[in-house]
């Protein structure tokens, strides 16, 4: 631990400083988002023909591609983020308190990006409201896509409430040091706040966290999202009960990696060595390793099930999967990350934050690649595999690639904006680090063993 | 377990009260509606049997609506259905002649039932949603219509000429590569394909059995349990209640393409860009006698029209529709019960019609493939036997001192084999009247054959041992006659495509079933040669922004 004493001034620093670097990052992100919005405008004008997508079957294309792959990836990041933060609150993992809010904001960012992808992916986004909401009472009984939209909306509301509630405490106490410019926003945020509510809010947040943890495997990334694919008999590459756990492990890997990268950024930008400590990075890395191990285990199950005496369709899908060079690269990246994480667990000298950063980027690349491939694989080896033009071809168009830049920029902008508005590290965390926090003595975080 | 004084609704009393107020607004007894909704809920939970449900509400319904077409108790108990199917069917039991009662009952129960999560009920109060929820289309809703359009396709008659594909493309103004109807040749380990260097490969008989091409004709299967419909987030993909067609509402579809993902047959084609035929040009394309494109593109529903036919507009999904504008009579009565592909197919390989009607062509062809084949062939102009003489012709031609040989000499087109098959058909025919439903041509033609044989037998006895022997009909028994027909037409297998997936398709095939490892091969006619595009991706790739040629994930 650092010798510096964490203070309110520390967590207020992002709000009260304005650096050239901030502007630079802001500018780049804005350009990225804008570029994609322009490209999307072109897509709206021309139709989805500007993508690399096509009809599976006699046409020899891929119905879904990068848009859907990136959509489930962002949803994964989001779901993983909220699970992370919920775990910190629920299990009293006070050590990670400084990054809990970052994880929650990641969730909001991830869900925004995912929501954006739903719209970008559709042929007639203008009908989103009339067609989906108008028939919701019928379709919610059948359509996994509607279940998806439902849980995503529910979790957006849940996460925003969660974040909003915990912010009231901070905003109220730090009000004097917050910029007057945003006064109306703070007023709304803290409407009706009294100190007596703190305890109630604590309890509410605890219950929200409990709901998130319980529902994560059942309804979130361990259930409804994979069901979008896993329930369809037409595509053997997708079916199977392992997809639930698989998706959940990917979500957690991606979220932890994302949080490591974001934490790294903030620590560097605002000298938070004593707040987001090395200890946090080490801990996160170990958790990342744990979920990576689970992921690799699930992959092994899925693939081996197909290639040993699979039914023909499943066997073809599994063979095609492991033969794919990109799949090998993705799994290779993830495996190498796992090796490093365990190695640094055994020999702490191998740890450095830069390396943690590299590993996180590698894992994110790996999971994104895996997701996009997963989506496309379905269309390449369908159950009804008679068409000469199947497996067809698909390569994302420039517009589709740009969507990754655009949504990443969207999330970066969200962080840049939020960081000027509210503290991204909780006041509770500072109090806890200073040993003032009432619960600090009962910190019961189970140490992760390598 | 819910008791009467407890709220039956998970959201509690308040919500229930609200529902009751809504029910009060409808013109009928709201207590009855509420009680029926409650009991329907109990049926879905298994607390009440369907028979009990009907027992309980029969009198009240009679009183309120004056009719109750309740099926027998046994019939109900036999059927163990999932909750929604159950609910829909229960309502149906109150169906009156014109479906009026059903609608009224739904109106009443709808409010309560929508809230208890039974989609099949949904709200049917007046409003824009009315048509959508009533036709809202889930697989089980087709159960109660006695029309289900479908096809029986004889793959051994298909010679791969692709005429049906071009006819469909023209009828629906489809873009290149949008092959709603798709015909392919295939081979697998058990079914060898055509070898280079041999002739066209199409055997000179009317049956493709000797051909070295195995064909597959693949329209949309208009599945009774259509996965495409199940997954649709908007109800754009729906089953039309009155005739079981699975259609896409082009005004509702959001273009998410989930239906294309879920359909195991790969029959969906998305409209990735602006269609090449303008909407206004749709009726002009052919000699159709309609005033506006709407008459071709909009199909009739219980509650008005929906845009479901012809090529899709940009950004929505399309697939084979089985020509609803024809089934609705928009293109003239003579086209009811036909489809563009059926009409176009030169060897009559496609039999379209109501697959639930025992007298329909697809039904007859499916249940009696060999006999139907023989009948189709005997009366088909496409074949060299070119029709059978009418009884009048026979009367005017034959005299009572003719024997088989001399009689046959008097007809140009009649040879001994044809007569033998005609007699065999007569022997196996149970002389079912074709009725006046649309598209019962197989039975009608069968009657012609039987009538011709009857007329023939006025002059020449075909039942003597000598005649039977001469006609190679064994001992003249029905069994031997059937065998004779099978010798002539073959005895095809019948199958449905991917039955294991549980879609309950409404297309039946006669002929060889492609195995799981079957692969499409080049067929007797090339797609390009008849102006079709096979690999649509090539066209789509031309429009891809910044795509890289030849690179694929
Ligand atoms: S074949 Fe069946 S699942 Fe496929 S589009 Fe047609 S009705 Fe839907
Ligand atoms: S593409 Fe249209 S018809 Fe198909 S599932 Fe989506 S909304 Fe329904």
C-alpha cells in the first residue's frame, strides 16, 4: 500500500482539472463516434447491403455478423461489470471498493453500446417502437430476442438506479467542491436527500446487488443472452447447454479486462497510485485468470463434444471451429494470458501494471474475436447443410469495423463526461482506505489463491 | 392454489379490479368474462381440466351468445396441449358459424387473459392492435382452420428445368438471387449423381427414376410449428389463421433477420437494398386485371388487409408466400388453390392445395402416390399418351363385336399398356367424388379414367381371365392392379424435410430423401441459362463498402 493518504481532493481531481490530454482524448473519441455516425447514416441511406452480410442458404452469406457479435460482447462487458460491482458490495470485498463505481459505469457504457448495436443492426430501425412495443404482450411469450431486449432494459434500469443511489451519498457530501455549472443536475440527483436515508440506501443497494448476483447466471449472460442462439436447432454450432456458462465466463473475462484498462487509465491520469493500488490490479488479474480457466474449460467441453463422436452436424461445426485460424489465435491469446496470470501469481516479481494492461487487451481482443466468430460459425455449418453455397463467405465491411471504433468511442466519451460530473471513485472507498469506514474491520474478502 | 376470494392475478387485486373495469366496458356480462379468464388460468396450471372448463361455462355461454359448439369430452381429454394452445382451443369450442362467438368471447376474456400472460388471447378490443393480436399468429392458431395450403412435390417427376423458379421470380418481381422457390440437384453416398460425359441425364420416361440427377425442390415449408414465427420479435412473421400460410407483414417487420436465423431450411431472403421493381410496377408486370398494386400485394384477413405478398420493400424479410393473392381470389377464381410454380411446372411435379382436404391434389398425391402418378400421367398433355378418350368418343368408336386388339386399333393414342394402366386404376379406384373444391384435379382425372374404362367395358369385357392376362393384371385383384401401377410409375418413398427438427412442415416429398451428408451438385439446367442468379452473395458483395474480395471470416 502506498504511504500517501487518500483524500477527497484526490477523487475530486478529475472534476476540477482540465488538461490538454483530456481534450486530446475527448477529441479523438468524438471523431471516432462521429465517423461511425456518418457511416451509419450512409448505411441508413443505402440499406444493409453496404455491410458484408448476406442470406445463408442458397445465397451463400452470413445473416448476422460483426454487429451481433459485438452486441453480445458489449452486453457481456456490461453484465460482467455489474456482477463485479455487485460482488464487491454483496461479499464485502472492500479491497475492490475503489473500482466498484468504475465497474458500474462500464455497465452503463456497455449497455449503451449494445443498445446502439441493436438499432444499427436492424433493417427498419424506425419501427423499433411501434413494432416491438406494440406486440410485446404476444412476442414476450416466444421470442428470445424479446427476452433479450427485456433483460437488457431491466438491467439498464437496475444499474442506473444502483449507480444513482450510491451517488447521492457522495454528491451530497462533496457538493461544495463540485462545479456550480452542473448545479441543476446535482439538485435532481440529490432530491429529497437526508442523512438518515444512508442506511436505507445501503440496504437497498445490498438487495439490488443480491438480485444481480442471483439473476446473473439465470437470466443475464448465463441465460437469456445465450438462448438467443443456443435454443435454435437449425445451427449446431450454437446449440448446447454449455453456452450459458460459456457466455457468463466470457462476460466476466471481458468486464474484468475492461475494468483493468479503465482503472489503469484513471490511475495514470490522476496519480491514483494510492487509491487504485497495485494490490487491486493483482487481485483483478487473479480473478481474470480464474474466469479464463473456466472459459477454456467450457470451450474444451463444447469442442470435444462435437469432434469425438458427435452427430454429423455437430461434428462438422466443431471441426470447422477448431480449424479456423482466427479461432486458434483467439484461444491462443487467451491461453497465453492465463499462463502469464498464473506465472505472476506464483512469482510476484513477474507482475507489472503494464503487463496487466497488455493481458487485458489480449483477453478483450480474444473474447471479441470469439464472439464474432461464434455468430458467423452458425451460418457456415447449419444443420441443413446441402446448399453448394454454404458455407458461404463473410467479411465485415469498413462500416462494420468502424462500428467498433464508434461504440468504443461512445463508452470513452461516457467516462470522460461522467468523470467531469461525479466522482468515479466512491467516497466510501476513500473513507474505507483511511480506515474510517464502519465496516472496514469486517472486510472479509476471501483471498484468491493462485 | 387460487381460491375464489383471492386475486388470481400475480399483480394482485388492484390490477384485477382494473381489468374488471375494462371488461365492464364491453357489452357482455363482465363477471362471466372474468370468471372464464380465471378458470382458463387454472386450466393452464393444470388445476382444472378442459372438459371441466367447458362443463362449467357451457350454460352461461349459451345464454350469453346462444351457441356453443363444444367438442366431445373424450376429444378434449385426448389432447394434452401446452397452455397457450389449450387456451386458444378452448375458445374455439365456443365458436359459432361465422366465428362471431369466438370473437365476442375473446373480447371478453382477452383483457383478463392478456394480463395473465396468455399471448394467444391478447387484447381484441377495438383498436389498431385488433387485427394483429387476433391474427397475431402463433403456431397453434392454425389448428382450427380446415384449410392448410401446402404441397406434395414429386421429386422423381422434377426434371430440373427451373421453370418454377423463373415463374415465381416473375410472379413476385423478385430481385436476382432472391430464390423463394429453389430447385437443386444433389448427391450423397447412397445416391450417386450425374457423371460428366453422359447425356442430359434426364431419362426419357416421365419419371426421373432412371435419371442420374436427384432433385430437391425447396419452397418455404409453411410449417405448422414454424420456428421463424416463434422467434420473431414483432409478430411480423405470422400464420394466417384461415389457411395456415406463414407470411411476413412488410409493414411491421423491423428487419432483425431472426426468422432467417431460426428457419432450418434456409428459405428466407432479406431485402438488403431497394428492390429493383418499383411498387407501382408490380401489377403491370403481367397481364393482371387489377387496378392497383395493393390488390396483388395485400392479403385478406379476418380484420382487414396486410401487406404480405410480392417482393419485399427495403429492410424487411421475404420468403415464399404460396401466393396469397391467388388464394384470396384477387387474381380470379380459377387461380384459387394454385400457385405460380405449380401452374408453371411442365411435368406437374408440384401439387398445390389444401393438404387437410382428403380430395385435394396434394393429399391424394401424398396418400396414393403411385395411383396419382398414373392418373397424372395418363391425362397429362405433357406425356406421349396425351390424354384418354372420353366416354362419348368411345361410344362413337367401338362396337360390341370388338375385342381388345381391334378396339385398341381404333384409337390412335391408346395402346395396350395405357389400357392396362387405365383398367388397373379403375380396379383400385374407390370412386371418390372430387367435389367442387378448388384443385381436386387428381380425383377428377381419376374419374375420367374410370368413366373411360366403364364406357370401354360396354363393348369389350376387360374382366375375363383372358383379358386380365392380356392386360398383365395378374389375377385381376386390387392388389395385383396396384402392383401393376407400381411397375409403371414406381413406388416412391415419401418424406418431409428435416422432420426431426419438429417444424411440422406442410410440404411432402415423393422420391429419394437427401441424407445428412447430401451436397448440392450442378443440375441439368444451369441457373444462369434461365436468367437466374444462384449465389446472391456475389451481387451483395458488389455493394459492400470496403469489402475485401475473397477474404472471409
Ligand atoms: S420453412 Fe418453416 S421455418 Fe422456414 S420460413 Fe418457412 S415456415 Fe418458417
Ligand atoms: S426480420 Fe422481420 S419477420 Fe423476421 S424475425 Fe425480424 S421482425 Fe420478424
